[in-house]
């Protein structure tokens, strides 16, 4: 039992090293430019060893992506533990995304590339796991929005899923653009990047704020 346990631990460490190597190669060479040979070389394992763990580049890519989403989900869950209203939690989710961007910028860039990958193995275990973690992320956000609707902090005139998808799309797109040209943009316009990010996150959350919406309606009535 002890020998088997040690072998399993060694196998897990080896797999983790392969995933780390893949993430580095995907980050530096992109998905299209990356190859299984380059990943194996980076991990200092043979190509044969790599294929013992992952059947192809796509399955390895989605393994990297799933690990990234699991980390992001843990950021989300930690962020909302000590907050009261749904709107406060939504604001904390946005801030958690920002912290993840600061901590794992290259990982987030790889995660955001999913839409560009021509998926062949839609029934693979790795792709199915990606769908599951993606659904968990959506559920986490919808739960927060529904709480906000019940406590009166988030607008009730908007559909929950519409808010969820819009928030996901807007924040993902914003940080994707920031990773591509953020420093150039903020430097050119003499903006402090952190102030610019916080302004945009607050602007996003304000769009769903019930109190602000009611104030604006009363102002124009």
C-alpha cells in the first residue's frame, strides 16, 4: 500500500509538472504555436511520457484552462464570504477577478483564448470538465445576483442570466484588452492603471445597482 501510494504521488507530481510546462509554453508561444514536443522539452520529460498523461495538445490545453478556472472560482468564493448584500458580493467578485489578473496574468490570457480554439474533442473528459467548471462559475454569479435582488441592492427589472452573461462578457473583455494593450493605452492617456481598472469595475457594478437606478428614474420623472 505504501509503495502504491508513493507511486501515485510521484505520478501526480509528474502530471502537475507537465501542466506547468504546458502553461508556460502556451503563454509564450500561444496555442497554435505550441507543440507537444516543446511542452515535453520544457518539462524535461520524453514525448512518450507526455502522451501517457494527455492524448493531445487540446486535452492538455483544457487541463490548463480548467486549473485556471478552479483557481479563479476559489478567488470568488473567498471574496464573498464576509459580505452582506448581493451588490457588495458582486463588487467583491469583480475585485477578485482583478486580483486573479494581477496574480496569474498569463493564465488568464490562456483562459480567455478558449473562444479561438477549434475544438475537436467535444466529448473528451477535459472538455467536459471545462464545461462543468464554467457552469459553476456562472452559478456562483447568478446566486449573488439573486441574493441582491432579494435584499434590494440589485435591480429586479433585469433578468438574472442577462446580468450574469453581460457581467462575464464585459469584465472578461475588459481584462483581455488590458492584457493586450493596457499599458500602452493608459500610458498614452496619462492614466494610472489601477485607478482606470477600479473606475471601470465600479462603473460595471453601478449599472446593476438598484439604488442608483431608482435615483436616476426619480431624477428624470
